[in-house]
C-alpha cells in the first residue's frame, strides 16, 4: 500500500450540525467577489478560478466530491492555501491548509486542484 504524501499544515475533521450551511457560509466571499467588475475569472475543466484585479488572494470553486449541495471553495493568500470546509457528510466536514508557492494563475489553479484530488484519494479508504 502506498503512503500518501499530503504535505499539509493541517487536516482536521470537524463535527457540525449542518455541513451544507457551513459550506455555504464559506463560499460567500468568493461569490461576492466574482461579480465585481474587477474580477478576473476563468472556467477550467473542474473548477472556477477567480481573483480581483489588484488583490493577491485567489479563490477556486470546485464541484464538491462528497456532498453535492455543499459548495467547495479553496482560498490562496500569500503562499498558503486554505480549505475551510470540505463537507464529508451531513454532520462531518474537513478543513485543511498547506503551503503553496505562487506561480501564474493557471499553474496555481492546477496545483490547488491536484492537492484537492490528493486529499480525496487519501480519504477514499475511510469512506
């Protein structure tokens, strides 16, 4: 069996009364910014990447791998990524953070997507 190399600052399992509400609350910043006139957005195969012109923060919204009605947004800010809520079930969610070097937006989005897929693969045997 291969050992997953996650390279995370943290991976936490959190109990919640309603992970869908937690996920929706997390996505508000992304949704508010994506409609701004200065928003620079790109639809990629498996996510929507966005940043506001003049800002260093980038956010990527992905299709949620476990709970379809619980949006998943990962935020990048100054060499770190933060995934505040990955809904795992109705009452369990995960949060994670990792160091992420800044590259161009396309590469950064692909790197974030790859890390998310690594986390999902790591969790697969535990479902």
